[in-house]
C-alpha cells in the first residue's frame, strides 16, 4: 500500500492509501492526462515547470505515511523499491531505456513506465525480505550490484520519497516478488560491525559486493564524523509545525477568497537544497522565521533547519556543526540589525483556510 497525496507536494497529509492495482490503473487512465501533457510542453527545469509539477497527485512508493511526509512518519513499508533514471544521464528516449531495462531485468522488474515529465523512466521491484532495518542496504545492493549498469538517480531512495503519478497507457506490470539470498542479507546486516568487515572470510568472494559494503560503511562513518547520528537533541518537526507560523496570516472575510494587496512574508525552501546554496538558504530561513515568530528560540530554528538539512539536501547534508554555526550567526545578526532579508512581497489574492 502507498500513501496518496491528492494535492501533490503542497499537501501536508495524505488523502488515503492505494494499492498496486489502483496505482497501475491510475497511471494507465490518469484523469490529469491533459495537465500532464501540458507539462510536457513546458520548458524543463524552469520555475514555470516546477510550479506546474508540484501540484499533481503523488504517492510515497516505499510505504504508508501518517501525517506529513518525512522518514519518521513512515509507518508501514510497501515492500517495493522505487528507482528512476533521468534522461540527462542516458540521453536516450524513455521507450529505449524501458526496452533495455526489461531486456536485462525482465525477471526482476514488476512495474516500469515513463515519469510524469515524460523524459525519465521509473521502475519498481518487490523484495519480500525488505525491513526498516535493512532498507538502505538492500536498496543499495540492487542499485549497485543488480542495476549497476544503469544510472539510477541517487535522490530516489529516501523512505518518504514522493513519486508523481504519470500518464502512461503503456506502463508495464508483472507480478514478480524477489527474495534476497540469506547470504546477501547476512552480509549486509553485518556491515555495521567493523570487526566482521575486516575478516574477509565472513563475506562472499565477490569484489563488487565487498566494494559496495565498504562504501556503505565509509558513508556511515562520514555521517557520524559530521555529527549526524549523535545525541544532539532537536525539537521534533511535528511540534515546530504546530507551534510556529511560516507565512503571514491574512484574515479572509469572504467564503472563498479576498482580493486585497497585502505585504506578506513566507518561509520558503526548494525541494532540493543544493551545495553552494545551503548557507544562503539557511540564513534566509532563520531570518524569516524570526520575523514571523518574534518569540522563537535559537534552538527551535536550529531544529527546523536540521530537519530541512536532513531531508531536502539530496543525501548531502551540511555538516552538523557548520549548520548550527550558520543558523546561530544568522540569528545573532538578525537580533542586532533587525533587517528582513529579501523584504516582503505583495500578494493580492488570499484564499480562506481550507479552501
């Protein structure tokens, strides 16, 4: 089962859960067909394209979410692993990529089709041994050792990753379930034990698997070195979302909306915060949260930015100490100068909450 978000990324909570059959039928007969085809005619990777895309319905392919979409709120795994391959990585038509993937892995792929943008390919595999504990390791095993010849997107792996529902009448489905071998699962489970890792007799005599396991271990060590996985205590995102406001509140008197020019401020961030942009974005967020919430504490701002840093940086978070120092410097600067970064913007149409 998958969580279904009717309003796309703008919805904080899922509307319902759907199964694989309903997902398949929706992709084949998508009621948003016209809007999706219009998206295909819009220049890719532009603000106009992104603004159109984010409102299409989406699911969390890796399981069922309670409340807003983050890893902590994923309560049940779907049993499926979601991968995608972007046109920029292959420079090949999606139909050609689909044909090649099925030619190589028809015995493993259970669902494959074009993405909502019409440029990329997504595919699912189903593994009956998948658990919360082994998710990352099993995901990377298939990515690097089974589909290693195909450039699957590194950003697709997150537990709470969203997938926009495309329109593809030729989507392929076959009821296939995989079971990772006990030897592979045992090897993956032992990855966090350095002593076992150093004893090569505990592992298959397979250079590719050893290389992948070594990479996972090194990644874990790097994150620990940066401070992630430490016992630093942050305020939970659910508490922050209830306690603070993230945009100017406007009273709407009419049943649906009012038209009146009002200067507004909003805490905004891109869905992928890239390297080279993190300092500026985290500084601006700190400044705007203080403007909207004069009583907010430094710790709570650091907690909010930590959530963004952990979930919206494409698995490349800023080092914990650096993030904390960036937010603290922005906080102190705002206290001293009291200047709103970027100023306000005038908004004319204001919808009543719930409409």
